[in-house]
């Protein structure tokens, strides 16, 4: 990242130091306008024009729209954002009948190497700064208007718990000045056990979703390479500590892959693992990903898998997969943007 600091990288005290010649109330006007008001510096009409112009230079935007696509009758919007160093990240805004959710990225790329994930195939670039994470939420909130952005999921590019400090800093700012409750935020992880244990000790009631995808170590070692470092037994212990500390329901994400993790044996293994932790299972019909030579389970198998899990006493939902025609699977749009750039 270098020394580049962008608009939302400044905490209130840091903004005060930047605007040291301004009165305290003016600093608060700027900070509150950027956060609670989701406004740009140029839109801060309650501060002098000269200061607005100065702020445009002192507080540059972190994100430049490289590409924007919509689907589902405009209910789903996906952005590919270019960062100051040329990296590309993705953000997805999804409007439902009773909520509006944004899926944000925490890293440019990902080092976890999950074999069916477009982001993992592209490799790791760098961690995002706190400001780069927050600005995704702000831009989504602006785009959602006149509806209110209600939910944040850290399920975009990257492993949030591998960028723990910046992600938690962003969560606290989103929960505070941006005014979105911690219970409306969910952090997804492929199983970074130390991060889960740290999260359990925080004074925040954020949700936790674990991308599980297999409930035996041999298979999960292949699908999710981090499992070789933090196998399922260690993961279960950390998840139990999180549930005990937060009293929040744990979720397991399970991308259904035809003939790989959608068998009767997988149902039994997943059911046993989920029941022990009183976890909810969210089944994900797999978006096709170039470079991964398998296919997602058929709609019929997805439905049957869900029914079999329910018969085993597990609460289960099937994710409404949004935006396949706009490369909505994590990493797909960024990969396409980067491919076009390299030609």
C-alpha cells in the first residue's frame, strides 16, 4: 500500500491532526458528513467552499470504478474497483424485499488457494487498508438510496481474518459512525483458527460464517488447503469458543460440487459436524469458474441434499445465487477485467 492514505483511512483524531487549523466543530462536520452522511468532500455544503476544494485533494477516494454491471432486474450490482496501485477488487450490492446487503472485499486477491474459487486461482496481491474496506460500504450505501443499506457481509475477495486488524477497525467504524449494527455484519472465513479465537474475545456481536465445503480432513485438505494447518478438530474447538462467547448462531457455507461433496456420505459427515456446534448450513450452488474442471451440483441434487440434511436435524437454506451472467462469483469479474487489461 505504500504511504498512500485515502478518504476513510483517517480516524477522527487523525482527521483533526490533518485539519489542525480548523475549529473542532468543523472537523466533526467533515467526519460526520463523510460517514453518517455518505457524502463526498464536494458535497459537504455546511463547510466553506475553500475547505471543500482542499479536502478533495487531501482526502482522495480509494476506489475508481473500472467496471459496473447489473443483473436480476437491477437488484444486483457488481463493481470492479481499481485501487491506487493498480490492484482490482470487487464489491457486490444485492437488494432483496426485506434487506439490502453489500458483499465487500478485504484483500486484493487471496492466499488461501481454495481450488474452486476464482480469487484463489488468481493468487494474493495485498491486504486492503481500513479505508479501502469502508469506502466499499459507503459507495454501496449511496448506490442503494433511497433504500437503506442494512447488512454487510465480508465474503468478497480475500480472507478477512488474514487481514484481521484492518477488518476489525473497519467493522468498528461501520458499527459506529456509519450506524450499521454489529449484528447486521457477518465475517466469512475458510477457517483461520487464531482469527476466530480473537474474534470470540472482541466486544462485538458480529456473525461468523465458515466456508466448510467438506467435513472430513482428507477431502477438505484438497478443497481448502488451509485445513492442513488447521484441521477440522481445531476448527470445531475455535467455533465452539466463538459460539460460547458471543451466543451467536454459527453458519457453515457449503459450495456444492457435482460428485465431489454432494454425496450421501457428505450429508452424514456435514450433519454430524454441524449438529455438534448447533450450526446453520447455507448451501451454495456453485458458480462455474474457468480453470476448475468440475461443475456445480444439479438443481435437483441441491434440493435433495438440503432435504437430506434437514432430515438429519440440521437447519439449512439454499443461497439464492445472484448474478451469474455478470460474473458474480468471487473473483470472476476482477479476473475478466485484469485479463482485458493484459491483452
